[in-house]
């Protein structure tokens, strides 16, 4: 394993984030803060608690997941696509760097950015709503696994995309709607029975439910099932990346 190569790619991607702090950090934090103000402080104060948790506190895990899912996917896809677009990817391909090391560098950097962003949003939420974290270890584990999983998804998108517009199709038209319909702002137990069953086909439900359990000990889905689903998604994306590198399927540089 060429750890020097992994470190070089990793630090290069992180440096890109620190060069654009307004876009990479401030923008998503500001957007999420607006959700806290509107749904947490304004609307939340007029709503009853859900599962014994105030509405403002209840939506915190969902909002963090919403941001982490979209940012992990976007950061990772943009990170691998930009070298393809600019031609600098040939420097990576001509270097003694394996596919595993490339994935570790780009996905690791994207996951780190999302972890930092999730932490900042968690701290920001304290200014608007009081909350507690019942299982801090599991909270960090769920957050880490989610960041890695969706950074892998973004890496796949970046590999297959042949234009900037295609980088945003999955985050904007698939990931974001699934996050909104995955229990970010409500418990699926509040839905009619038929829609509760339909919602279980939404993969984001398991991510949000498990993450919320780590905060308050309440969930819509068994926490073991949530953890198993995250691991299933992660290994599925890893297998897809392996297949893409193995076959070179539709990867254009």
C-alpha cells in the first residue's frame, strides 16, 4: 500500500475545501440553520413532541443526515470528476498508484469533509434547540458510515459522469427527495399504515432512523436493521467501484 500517494490525494482534496470555505462550509451550514430557525424555533414551538422529544430536537438528526448525504455525494463526485475534466487525472494514472489507493484518497477526503460539516451543524444546532446525545459512540459510527457510504456513491457518479450537469442529477433528483421523504421532519409512525409500508422501501429511512436512535433512543426501524442496511449499501457501492475499475465500464478520461 502506497500511503504516500493516499496522503497526497487526501490532502490535495482537503486543501480544495479550505480554499473555498464559503461554498464548502458556510453555505450548507447557513442552509441548515434556516431549517432550524423555521422548523425548530418557529413552527416547532407550536407543535407537540414526537416520541417524547420536542419537535425542534427531533429534526436535528434528520437535518444532519440531509446535509451529510448531499454533501458527501457532491464532494466526492466533483473531486474525481474535476481531474478528468482538466486532464490532471493522467498524472494520477501514470503514477504508481493502485485503484484502492485512489479510492482511499478521494473517498477519505470527501468523508472527512462531511464529518467536519456534520460536527459544525451539530454545534450550530445548540444555538437554536436543546438536545442530548444518548449514545455518542453510535452517533459517531452512524455518521462515519453514512459519510463513507455516500462518498462512495459520489465517487461512482464522478467516474461515470461525462458532463458537469450529470454530477447533480443524483444528489438533487434522487438523494435529496429521498432524504425529505425518509423521516427527516417526521416519524413514519405518523403516516397512514399503507404509506408506512411504502416508506420502508426508502433506504434513507434506515439511515435517519438509526442516527436518531443514537440521539434519543427512539427509532422507526430496529437499530440493528438500520446498521445492517448502511453496511449493505457501503459494500454494494464498493463492489460497484471494483467492477468499474475491473471492466473500465463507461469511464471516460
